[in-house]
């Protein structure tokens, strides 16, 4: 079966958008299903660098000695800032489902203005992975390490996903840290095709076929590059959908079960 044939099989019809309610904008302050469900926290390392983040804790009592999964969510460029709130604009209900149904911790960091999860040129159809992670992404990895020390998190069940700028960040991170994440969901992003062999993380990528912001070829090329290495990533492309492919992605019923069914055997 060719790549394009498989894409034709895995695409989801535009009618799915009608049920894409989980991608709603963040509820107003005071709503228990909104920002108040996420702890407002700040991380400061020894060098004085600061990262604002929100943390959603599992619904289940964590004092019973059990280990819990951790889902890391990387927002898009429009949600950058210092208010420690805008990063919850998209996917808040999806994250609440992760915490409620799968007793997961959910980390939602906020990238500062004028910075990026991956320092690359978004206008190009290809890029080479920078030698070092961006400053915000480096801080995210430090926060993950801290959370694993401070909370009962299962190192075999740490997951990452992101949309747009966060989709680029997701690809960059699983290429840069191949032994950390048990699953990755890059939405309307792109990675370094030349470093596809570094990816050992199970991937389910999403993109809109009519995306005029991040060309759909970015995801198609990454999937094809992974397949050339023998990997078997999943890919869903939504025809007639533009840049907001996160809406039907969040509404895909199989996504959460797929994420939390993945485990690493050689985690670090």
C-alpha cells in the first residue's frame, strides 16, 4: 500500500468538525472546568531562568502508592506570553479528560513571547534540527525532571503533544530526547526529515489538508521519512480543514486511549 493510499484511508471527513467540542476556547475564570482546575506554578532554575506552567493533577488519590502517567502539552504561537493562562486556550477539556479518565498529570507550560519551542524558520518547507534545544524547551525538560521527583509519575508513561508551534516542538523533542516519551502527537507541525531515524517514540500525527499556515507537506514528509527507517507512525489528515486541525484531532475518539496505551520499556 502506498503512502498516499494509506493517507486516503486514514483521513477523517470534515463532518467530524461538527462534534469537535473538546477544542473549545478556554472557559472563563471561575468555571471549575476552566483555569482553576489547573494549578498555577512557576519554575526557576539555578541560572535564574523562569518558566510559567500549569499542572493538572489526577482525579484519583495519589497517596495510595500508585504511579501515574504524565501528558505534556505544547501550545501554539498565539498563546505565548507571561500570563500563565493563554496556553489553556485550546484543548482544556481534552486535558481534563486525560486527568479524569486516565488519572494523569498534565503539564501545560507557557512559552514566553518572541521565543519558540523549537528555534527554526517556520517559512521553510524543511529544516535541520538545531544543535541545542530552545531555551523554553530546555526549561520544559527540567520541569519534567522535577515533576518526576516530586510526584508519583511513571517514567514509562510520559507523553507529549502539541499544536502548530507546539507541533514543531513535539517533533523536535522526540528527535532530541528519543528515550523519554512513550508516545507523541504532533498536530500541524514539522520536523527534521534527515533525523527521522532518531525517533523511537510511537507517533500519531494530524494535519489539515487545506492548512495555509503550516503546509501539510511538513507532516506528510515526516511520516514518509519515518517509514523509510522501518517505523510505523499513524497519520490522520483532514480534507478541507485549515490550520485548526487540532479541533478534529481532539475530537478523535481513539486518540486518548491510544496515547495512554503506550509504554516505554527503556525509559530514562
